[in-house]
C-alpha cells in the first residue's frame, strides 16, 4: 500500500461492488468529518469511481476500470 488511505479506498470500492449504487447512498455512507481522510474525494481524484446519471433516474456511482485494477491489485497484495 502506498498511502494510509489506500486501505479505505479498497473498502470503498469493495463496498460499491460490481453494480452501481445510488449516489445519495454512497455519499451518506462514506462522508467523513475528518479532512485528513477524504476517501470519497481521493477515489474521485484517482479516477477510481464514476458518477453516472441517466435521464429519469437518480445519479449512480460505479467503480471505474482504474478502480477495478486498484481493487484487484489490493486483493492480490493481501493474499
């Protein structure tokens, strides 16, 4: 792991899972009051998550291809 926040990023990506989750659910579950651990912001900055919005549907969050690669690498390192 490169940074202490990497373990939390792996948790976030694992939690989102293979199917998109509603944006509101993700923000509610992963918001933080600690400015030193901005997991959601870090995931976005690294391109690990994507926000998807289709007309007529609530916004969704899904793990990007980069996020899947990071998750797979994290799993392999833990094995």
